[in-house]
C-alpha cells in the first residue's frame, strides 16, 4: 500500500541557530518531525520566526547547530532543498501583484511550472494537451488551498487588491502548491484573521499535511495537534517541549537573545527559485528585516532596522530645551542672521548717542 507520508520531508534539527550582523535571529532550536507533519513555528513578531522558516527551506544559511530536511543536510545541500520546497505568503519574497487578477497569477505560475518544473517531452506536447494539464494543475491546487473562484466578486477576473486577507493567503498557498513541493512553508498564517478564518486555514493546512506534504507554518499561537517549535525569547537555555506533538514527533526549542552583540561571520542569505518579510525581527539582517532575499535574487544586504532608531523605553525622543533658553516670540537679542526691526535699531542708536553726550 502507498504511504501518503512518503512524499513529505522529515525535519530534524539540533542546536540550530542563525546569527546575523546585529545578533542572534534564533538559536538552540531542537526539532524532530516526521514526513507529512504539520509543524507550527510559534512566537511573537520579531523573534526570528521567518528566519527559521527560511533557514529550514534552504533560503538562509544557518551559523550554528545541525539540521536535516529529508535527505538534505543543511547548509551543505541548500540548493537541492530549495527545489523540493515552496514558500507561501512570505512578505518581500512571494508578494502578489495587486493589479493582476487571480486567473493571471494562476496561469503565469502554471506556465512557469511547465517551463522550469516539467520535462522536455511535456513542452513538445500539443497545445490542447498542455492547456488541459495546466487546468488540472490549477484546479488541484485551488482545491487543496480551499479557494473557490466562484465565491470571488468577479471570479478569476478578481484583482488581488480586491481579495480579502484570508483569500489572498489561500491564493498564495495554491500558487506554492502548483510546484508540487514536498515541504510547504507558510509565513504569518494567522496574521489579522478572525477566529473562524484562522480555524479554517489551519484545517486546510492539516488536510495538506494529511495528503503527505510536510507543512511548516509560522504563527503567533499554534493549533492543537501540531508539532510546535517556539522562537520566543526564554530566560535561559532550557528547552520547552511541545505540549501537543503529533504522533511520533517531538520538538524542543530555545530562542536567542536579540540584544546579544554580534560576533563572527554574519548569516548569509541564499538565493531562491521561482517559488521563493511583515518584517520578522530586528536581528535578522536582511532587506525585509529578517535576512530574506527577494524572489529570484542570490544575495541580500543588511538594511537599517527601524528599531535601531527608536528611543529606549522611558527615554524622550528629543532633548527638551534648556530652562533658561528664550521661547519663540519672547524678548531678547535676535539670533545671528535673524532680521532686526528697523525701529528697534534706531532706538538703540539714539540711546547709544545719548549716553555718549552727542544727542
């Protein structure tokens, strides 16, 4: 009998970490997940969740510990791992074009998949067969993601800008599934969703994992039954076990301290394929705030972090003026370069002449 989990990739990590120019993005990650598992990367925004997701899919180079995804050892086989994994809903990496329609996104991805993901024989088939294959690929992905085109305002002619947030998330998942990945990584799964929408999305991701594809999803609160790995800052190096691991899987984690000064070589983001950060951490070291590279790029350069310019808690944004400094509009000598009142000038000259006895 065919094992439905044979398609997915198991994930194992020991002391896994990534250190960037401004400190640790994450560290001390211990993870054991079987093929076809639903893995939830749980933690507050800014704790390195997206960095961990990108590192486990071969898009960022780790700097500490070991990890193996399927038969791919990291970081040695990052390039090979990228070919069998797909990203969805990662800001700055898999962004959708607001002006394009849902149908245009789907047809474009089907064309890219046939050109770069298919065989040469598939390219030489008659046009009717190619269209039928693309239609089957699109329908399968939409069904897996739970996106009903008939429920959209204008069907597949609906522009992305007109989609609701959960519909845009489902479209991004459908596009990622069209490459038939063995591991699907979804960022910000529950961001700004209602309780009902969040539950529906998690149910859909469970269905995808049950079909054999390993799912790695970033969230603020993990659902029951998922393998949970936390990036939340901890008081010490002790690990936290998942309260609800799936059968045969376990996980422990310990997040790094974002305030720790950097040392050694910075993390080096890796390039991404056609399937490719809200920014996810002040210490992540990349253009999106977390070291991610934009889709199709090979390297990423560290960018200034908005948090670096923010005042410390309790510190005023700007120094207050001195107590003895004259306020605007108050009397006193004008500042250098400031125009003087002619009447005031003449009065001062007359006073000076009177004092000299010349008036």
